[in-house]
C-alpha cells in the first residue's frame, strides 16, 4: 500500500517515528515504524496511530490485523492477538487434517479472532468448519476471518449444534491457559489490553482444558483428535487430564516456536 503523502515523508520523518517508538521501549521500533507509515492514510493519521502506540496500545489493534501463518487476520481491539507460537498448533492440525476426506468436520473451540480456523479453511476449502467463542467481540471478528465457517457465541461445546456429537474429526483449542497467579507478570500489552477471559486458565492454568477434554469424547468420532496449546511445564498434567478423559495422548514441542502442543486421540473402537 503506497500513499502519495508517504513520498513526502523525509528520512528525518521516518527516523523521528523510530525514535519515538524506541523511547517507549518498542523492541522492533524500525519494523513498527515502517508498518505504521505504510498503514497510515495521511500525516495526521500517522500521528494519531503513533500516539496510540506510544500510549501502549498493541500494534495489532492500531493497524487492525495480525499476521498468523503468513496470513493477515483482521482484529478488533479487545480480541486476543494471535501469537506466533500458536503456529505450531496450526501446523500440527494441518498435518492431521491432510488425512481427512472432504466431508470431515473440524471445530475451533475458543476461536478468538478465528485465526486457527482461517488457516484450516484456506488449506482445506471443502471441510465443514465450526468455531465457538464466549466473547461476542471475538465471534464478530472470527465471522469476518472465516466466512466459510459457522461461528457461534457460547460456552465451549454449549455453543455447538447437537447434531455434531460423535461426528467431529478434529477439535483445535487454544484456550486460556495462564495460571491466575501469573497474570500480573504478563506484559502490559496482554494484561491491560486483552480480556481476562482470554488469558486466565485458573489456579494451574488448565481449568478450561479440563472441561474441554472431559467432553471431547462426546463430540469426536472414533479416531478423532483434540489438539491444545499449553505451556511447556503444563504438558505432563495436560496429558494426565487427557488420559483421564479417555484420550490417548502425545506431546509435540518446538524450540523454534517456543511452543508445546498436546494431541489427544479417541480410540478407533466405538464405545459400547
Ligand atoms: C488464548 S485466546 C485464543 C484465541 C484463538 N484461539 C487464538 O489462538 O488466537 C482464548 C479465547 O478463548 C475464549 N474463551 C475463554 N473461555 C471460553 C469458554 N468457556 N467458552 C468459549 N470461549 C472461551 C476467549 O474469549 C478467547 O477468545
């Protein structure tokens, strides 16, 4: 995107934006400056955007999108910002979905902006996608990002139509998993600007995942999978929770993504 006014922005002007960003501790000040400049429609627009950034508003809320798996995900203020580490969850889900036929059903629980579902929809246009979030702002945002999916507002599985029971091939869930006591240690961009409901996973961080795992066998078809993202140290307990819910489990960790995914699978043998 090039606007005529940008041609008049001197090198000094750009350097000034970088300097202001650096002065408030922006680590990637040069990259952020170029992004703000390329997204602003006029000098006054740039000044307003810079003012919001200097005040601590996350860059993604200012430009209105976040990049996830190389795709621009439209984002409204107050909706969880997709994290680069969640690309591991997307990658693992894509690898599993490769084996699916066209009629397969995929659910994104706690979908937020719908970033995970959007990547799955782009890779497998034929699959039937359903996405759920408790927060109406997230639901609205997800609806824009995944036009091919049905997006519901609701509490986990309560949001889903009952006819999906025992028919789902894959559930992906990047639910809140920060232990309540760790919330005050989060960077202000998350702590102040993202909703508590998107972050707080209860005492050990795994409260929402306990509920997701407990009900997963009622929604997954035989051989179906549940994929979740957790913190590295939470993985053994998360596996335990999966096993107690009747899901065979394994862990995938990536140093490159600094991310951990737990994969649960329902037995191929239908329960009697
Ligand atoms: C960590 S954010 C992740 C969002 C998205 N999956 C992503 O990776 O960008 C967790 C999301 O879960 C939603 N959420 C929290 N509790 C929920 C519940 N009980 N039912 C449905 N959604 C819930 C929040 O509103 C938030 O959008």
